[in-house]
C-alpha cells in the first residue's frame, strides 16, 4: 500500500541558528517532523509539518500506562554529499518487535521508509559535515487515547523527528557495575525499546553519576552475575584475544544494530567471537591474570565507546590505554568508514535517501 504524505514546510527555517561546530547530543531539532495517526486499524493522515508541540489529553494512556516506544538511527552524507542511513530496516524490525511486546500496531515498511526518505530529504541541510557528527533520527510511537483503565489503547501516533548531533562521549567511559539494582528479567521487556525501560534506570544512573561514573553496566536480574548492557550500549569484552558479548537469547537486552554490525565485522576480520554468558567473576579473574585487554560499548549514539574504568563492589578496575586496544580500534574504524560511505558497503547496510524524488514534492 502506498502512503501519501502531505507536506507543510516551515516559513522560517532555524538552520541559521545552529552552530554546527558545537552540537551537544539531542539539544537541537531540525525544521520538520513526520506524523501519522492510527485509528480503526490503520495508519492515516501521514504528514510532514514544521517541528513543534502537540496538545495532549490529560488522561493520555501513554503517560499513565506506558504504551510508548522509540528507535534511534543516524543519517550521514557520503563523499558525494548524498544522505545515507545505516541499516534502517534493522531499526524497523526492532521497532516492530517493540510494538508486538507493548500491544501496539505495527509500522509497515513502506510507511517507515517513505516517511524517513521524505523527512531527511526535506531537512538534508541539517546533516552535519564534520567528522563524528550526523543527523540522529528518532522515530517513536505512543498511545494517544484519553481514558482511565488498564487496557491496550486503540489510537496511536507515530512521529519521526531529527537532530543534528556531535560525538556522544569524548573520552573513555567510566561504568559502575551495580549489585543492587537491575534493568531486566527473562520474560520481561528488556529486549523492547520501550520508554519505561529508560525511566526505570534514571534514579540508579543519577546515583552513580553523582559518584563520578558515566553509566551503569547492568548485571542480570536473577543471579546478579552476568553482564547485560550499559545505559544505551551493548557490551563487549576482550579476554586473551577472544571477543565476548552477551547472547540475546534471554530476551533481557536490546538487539543493538551496532552490536550486530560489530559481530559481523569481527567475524569477517577472522577474530574469535563468542556470544555467550559472561560473568563479572570471569572479567575480574581475567583482569587479575592480565588477560583483560578491552571492554567497550556499542550503540547508535555512542558508536563504539571504550570503557576506561569499571567499578564493582567497592573496587575500581582500570583498563589498558585506548592506544593499546588494536582490535576495537580497527573494528570502530571499519564501522565508521562503512557508515560514512567511505569504505565499500559489502554487507548492503547503507540506504541512500532518494533526495531527487522527494525534495520538491
Ligand atoms: C538499552 C540499549 N542497549 C543497547 C543499545 C544499542 O543499540 P543500537 O546499536 O541499535 O543503537 C541501545 C540504543 O539504542 C539501548 O538503548
């Protein structure tokens, strides 16, 4: 089914107000946003309008009962200046895994892709040129019905806005491994990108940030032993040349697009990579034996961020300097070269936005 997208362009672009050399993450919003509304079992009224506020019902069920999910991906410009987006269909797949878990309606591929193509075409001048900068694309969906009572809503809104962003972390991150709070359990919603997962970690995260750490590295919810993920990143550990990342089979961590890309790049480079349980004891033993070579997080916002130090049960453990972390530096370089269109896209990961088709429609 083809979705017709109506366009109302802004009368006053805010582009000139942005300092593209100073782009804090998530603070600036491009000129336009996409909106579609769902009722009577279908997505309707697809439109691109000037970025701005919504008015909402005080009993909006997303606010009271949490039917709210989101995604995140990035557009860059290839060396010829064409907007390219990294693996958008993998984000769509995950979005629809989240909709399924949260009893929300699916987003069809043609709606998703035509909305993104058209929005990014219209705001293509918001894609920054500087290295490590990009246009962050934030699709999200929430229940719009106003009612009091616990039942799945029947009315939803799907929105996409974009933000020009710079690097997320400028230096290696310090993580705190909590033995008290947990993020997810088997059978829960850890694998869904639902808003509640993020609300639930704010208090513990604020606590560790007050102590000087950047993020929490979560342990599993049952044994409090096995590494899970970090804030908005999946976790990788390198012990004695073997790259290890937690497996996805428990349904407690997010199936990161960056994680999957790093797994595939590592395998193609011939590294030994294991997707399996990894306990904090294994990491600490490797540290004491001098075999813990690297720990890093991966995510759309943070790309590949090295962990400089971790804290567990009163002890700080310092990791080797980034200069010595040859494997992860090589994988990061391969990933960022493909994402920016500078290296051959051997996996077919890049989607080139059809600007000519959309720009003037
Ligand atoms: C909890 C969590 N884990 C991992 C990730 C990394 O996923 P991706 O690489 O798709 O950005 C994210 C970011 O989306 C996240 O929020």
